[in-house]
């Protein structure tokens, strides 16, 4: 009696019973492998990662300083968060304008005059 876990049989034409050639990746597996390709980050994405990382590190540093000195550097905190908040808002505005411009271009391409 054959077990259900036996290897698939190869037909005389060289094909496996399920229709795939030996040594090839089935299409479902290929799709999963292709979806894990590393995507290139844009300049805005890199800057946003840098900004959020800087904010987290600064926040931790200020908390540590506060624990030891019981004094908060209020002006430094205000200036730091003000600067980075402005930069992040500008990045968001740039991205929004790019998306709006791309949408207009796509709309012009799809419009067909009658």
C-alpha cells in the first residue's frame, strides 16, 4: 500500500504529475519570492526614518537627563520638536503635491476626447 506522502511520479515526457517540470519553481512560490524583493527607499523616506529615529533618541536622552537632574531643558525641547515637526510637515506636503500631480497626469492620459 502506497502512502500519501510518496514523491510524485515523473511521466515519460519528463513532467511531474502536477504539471511542473523538475527543477522549476511553481508559479505560487515564484510570486512569493518576487514579493520579498527589497524596494529602494526615496530621499523623503530616508529623511523621515532619520527624523523619527532622532526624535526617539532625543526623547530618551531628555528623559534620562530629567531623571538625574530633575530639570527639564524646556527651550531645547521646544526648539527640537518645533524644527522636526516643521520638517515632517513639509515632507508630507511635498508627498501630497507629488501624488496630486501624478493623479492629474494619469487623468489626462485616460481621458479620451470624443
